[in-house]
C-alpha cells in the first residue's frame, strides 16, 4: 500500500506531462491542449485541496485514535486527501478528454481507486476524507473541462459575429 500511495502525485503529474509531450512530438495541437488541461486541473486541485485542508483543519485518524497505526506519511490536516484528489482529478480529466478509450482509462481508474483505498488502509485518512476527495478531484476536473470548452465556444462565437 505504501508503494501505491507514493505514486499519487508523481503519476498524476507524469500522465499530464506525457499527454503534453506527445502533443508536441506529434505536432498535434489538440493533444497539447489536452495535456495542458490535465496539468491545469491538477494545479487547480492542488491549490483548492490545500486551502480546504488548512481551512477545515481536521485531525488525522491516528491522532484522534491511538489504536490506529500510521503506516505512511501524513502530517498536514486530514480533510481532504490530497493524494486521492490528485488521482481523481487526473482520472476524471483523462475520461473527459479521451472517452471511449477504455484501454487507457481502466488502468487510470484502478490506480485512482487504489490510491484512495491505500490512504485509509495506511491509517492516514478517514473513509469520509477519501470519499470527499474523490468528489472534489472529480468536480475540479469537470469544472476546468467545461470552463475551457465554454472559452473555446465563446472564441468561435466572436469569430462568427
């Protein structure tokens, strides 16, 4: 579980970078935009999750209950789980951008769910931290995606007028 949990941010970042780099290598503007969107959603997620963490300031489970053994890193406040939100913002972004490519999406979703589960098993998050983070990460990806779509639609409308 420690091995899985430690992949959260780096794999999330790597996925966005791989999409972006692929776009540059293939000279594919749409693929580059998708890479930027994944990375932008990840950045927005990091900011929002950190603001929420220190605003809500929930103690970790191992602090509240001395019977819970902390088996991984986790020193900042508990809610929301940054690891889980990172994984879900990327999984949701990739789903919005690359649907219906299931062979790409299924492994990403399995990884994202494993990240959330690992945070609970390792004693550093409550199940509600993880569930809330799944929703937060997914919602950030959806909002970023639709803001970008709206911006593109607005530019097309201006060009037509």
